[in-house]
């Protein structure tokens, strides 16, 4: 059970769902997928030079396993041209961001596929599979008009 995130269709930002004065709960994987894909994972020195520009989630410092990192590096692609290479990097970054779902036994397997729409948008399809049954399948637009 997670707190439900609601996306504002105009501003494209997420906020907590509130219903009758309480946080709205969600028993799907939507919040976990959204946070995993759109929280900025920390870049390493080979990806971004100055340490203060490497972003990252502060909570990584509190995890018992120092190799565990949360979020994706899709933010590194936000200024890239939309090419097959950028698409593949987005797919790989998203797969890495979602590995924790398998590692922690929430899903048996995570599939990530993507496609270029027009020449200015990358869409991803995330499918969580458990014992050969689809648990969840969601579509996300990484960015548009980069």
C-alpha cells in the first residue's frame, strides 16, 4: 500500500492524493513506478563533472546497503536529441531504476520497452510480471520536445 500520487495534467507535476482530509492510498504499483522512474538517481563523476550538479536522492545515504541507489538517471537524457541511442539509454536507465522490485520480491520480472514518437518524444512501457501473469503494465512519457 502506497500513498497515491496524482499528476496534474496541466503542470505535469505530481502531488499527494487527498480525499476527505486524509491521504489517498493506492494498492497498485503506480506510486512505486513513478517514484522509481522520476526521482533523480545520483550521477557519477564520469557522467557529470562537478559533484554539486550530480543530483541524487538524499535517502540513499540512509540505506543499509551502500550499493542500493534509488531513482533513475533518465534526467541525464533530458537535453539529448531523441535518437535510438537515447531511447536505449532511457530503457536501460529505467530497467536499473526498477531492479529493486525484483530484488525485494515484489515482482518476478520487470520488462521495459520504448518507442520514439514523432521525432520529439520517448514513451516507455513498463510491465511487471509475477509467475507468468501480468501484475501491472503502465506507459510513461519520459519527456517531450527535447
